[in-house]
C-alpha cells in the first residue's frame, strides 16, 4: 500500500491517529495488495460478493470521514463495523454503510456514471473499527488497487506496535469464530496479545493451520464415536432377539409359527408339535470392537476411532408372545484427529444400561429397546502457541429403538425378513474448562444434540441342521439409515485469557448411511449358542467396520 506521505502500508495494518491541528487533515493512500474474500453481504440474499477490509483503532475520539476517490471496478459499496467483523454474520456490529456518498468523485465506474462511497462517523478512542469494501452487485470481481482517503482532526500515521493484521481472512469455517474473537481483542490489555503478535508474524499458511488448532474441535468425531458404541450395543440386543426367534430347541425360544406356511416367525418348535415351554432365563455375553474412519469433508478435519467393549444380558420368556430382558454394556473409544488437527484426540468411556423386549403379533413382530448411557471424556488439543490443552467432562445419552419385522419363508431353510424402524437419541455434554494451555485454554459451554433416524432394511437367514441337534444359522442383513432430525453440535466457548463468548459451527451428521451385517450362529440342543458377527458401515466421506462375538447359556 502506498501513501502520499510517502510510506508503505500493507493490507490490514492498523492505523494510529496522531493529533496534529484543529484544522481538518486529509490523508490519502492506495490499497494495492490484499486478500479478497467472498461472502453474503448485509442486506443481500446472494453469497457471491467479494470483499476486502481494513482494521484500525483511533487513539483520539472524534469525527472522521472515510471514502474512496477511485476504483478499478464498477460501483463499490462500503460497510463500517464497530468491535469486530465476521463475514459469516455480516449484520453483527454494523454501524454504517454507503454506496455513493462521495458526490465529488465519479471515478468508481468505468463510464464515470457512479459516485464513490463515503461515510462520516463519530469514533471512540481505543475501540476497534473495520472498513469493508465490497460490490453493489453480486458476481462482480474486486480489482485492486483501491484509493481511499481519511479526513478529520487527526492525520493517519502508519505502524506502531498497536497495528496488526486481521485474522478472519485466514480462518476456515470451524475457526472463524476464534479468529474474530482474537481480532476483537487486538490492542487491548490481556494475556492473549502475545498470541496475536505471534500469529501476525506467521505466513498465511501457518496462520490458517494455527487458527485451526486454536479453535474448538467441532467435527462429528464425538457424535459418531458415541453412535458407533450405541450401534454396537443395539447390534448385541438385536442379535440376541434374532437368535431367540431362530432357535429350535431353546427353552427361551419364542416358539411361535403362523398358521400360514408362508409365514415363519420365531421358531419351528410348535410346528414340530412340541409343548409350550415353561418360563426360563437365559444369560449371554458379547464382546464387540470396531474402527471408524472419517475423511476431511466440508472444511472439517477427519479422524479415526477404535471402539471395544462388551455387553452382559439376562432375559426371560414371559409368555408365548413376549420376551423381555436387560443388559449392561461397557465400551471405550480411542479417537485420533487427522489432517490439520493431527495429534488432537479424545478417550471416551461409556457405561450403558439397556432394557429390551420382543412381541409377536402372529404374522409380524416388534422389537423395542431403551438405553441410558453415562460417558467420561478426556480430550487433548494442541494449541501450537500455548501448549496442549486438556479437558475432562461427562456426557449423558438417552436412546430408544423400535423395529418391526415381517418374516417370509422362502424355502424350508431360508427366511427373508423386511425390516423398518426408528431410532432416537438425545446427547448431553457437560460444560468444562481446559487445563495446561494458559490463555488459549477454553471455557466450553454445555451442549445438547437430538437425533431421530429411520431404519429400513432386510435380513436373509438360513437354518442348516447338523448332527446331534446342532443347527448352523448364517444370516446377512442390509440397513439404510436416514437422519430425520440431527442438529449439529455448535460449540460456544471463551478463551481463558479473556474476551467474549464465540461460537464454532459444528459439522452436520451425514443424512444417509448404509450398514451391511454378516453373522454365523451355532445352536446346540441344550439351548446354548455361540455366534460371530461382522458389519460394515459407509456414509459420505466415512467408512467403518465392526465385529461381535456372542455366547449364550440357559439356566
């Protein structure tokens, strides 16, 4: 940037105002090197407006006139902000705007038909202000250089340690809130000034990478990691109920067959002329584990997670139509961020109590499950400039699943079961304060997420009799999940080193996901069984797999 003085003034350097005389003084300068962003300007519905802006802090209260006297593109538009400028919320802190207030100059159009913008504002000493230049019409490219002037009781002087480079243009969607807050704190007393000065001295690439680390973790890692544990538990319970329906000689078999030979429900015990069983109890245990990989998507970093745990269950046959049970599950998740957040991560312990039941209605059945989970989180976040921030907090999750099935007998050994259902969950994360990162530690507010998804799928199972009353039962199931309700987990936090609360937009859950399950069960004549299950999950930029091993005994 050149000045009449003459001196060089880079884009986004702050202005210092030095008292001269009471007579109005005009200082002119030319902006010839700037980072050009794109946003939806205030008062417009379009999102293709380019912009540049200047940051400054006056040292003396007074009236100042800001304007343009030349432009290399048609019809520039000027906005003026107090405190901070956030391109994601262009109406916030807006105190003035103008299109063609400079009635003298018509050099803001190639034909000379449009006047240039100009504003007169009363400014307060020590307060940050942003001068934003955009275009009147969307889709018009900003062309540098831009010519400005400032008229007031003070002449514009350059530099001084109070000057700084705004950080918002170097931020991405997950870090724009943190960057805007640091910009708002620029020049104020406080522990974050050293951080701001270090950021100012970085290259653009280093600024972007560091701001991504400073911002709260906001991708879907925690939600999907907990969801993977929840699905492992649901698979345990669902597998148990499918096993009951498929078992021939277990005292816990539902033992119900529709009178129509084309409908095969829980067991062929009654079809074989066997008497109804007395109520009995069954105990089962299942171990599960899996891995989930999420690639970077929509501006959010990727991650991988490893899950392992086990479920213990106890159930009983209430009558010929009902089976009910309860289960306890424990799972751990080791989550590692990738991409620009590589090295960050979380360790999560989950404890869940579940109740489950199955009801036979003759030609179809209905499975229901309820769950309450308590989570313990330990997080780590490398802030680059302030050390590694560590957080500890709790979470609670309520969940329910309802699924109906219509078993259709294809052959004497094969059954196809169309499935449809709903799954619901509500996640609460407690507030917490990070440690060991000084001023860059975060004081994070609590969060809540509600989720409702539909499930549609089909299960193909076979019953292969072996010697000694043993049966081998392979099955394959495909399930499509569609998110009906699933708000993103936006994070509201403030730096421990000072400043106001800022919001970090969370990544939305994928709307659709697909799961393939393969299982193989061996049922013994005494009612005991062992089964092995493998499953794969896929969604936008995501893939995962899991395995389960279940054993069951009667008593």
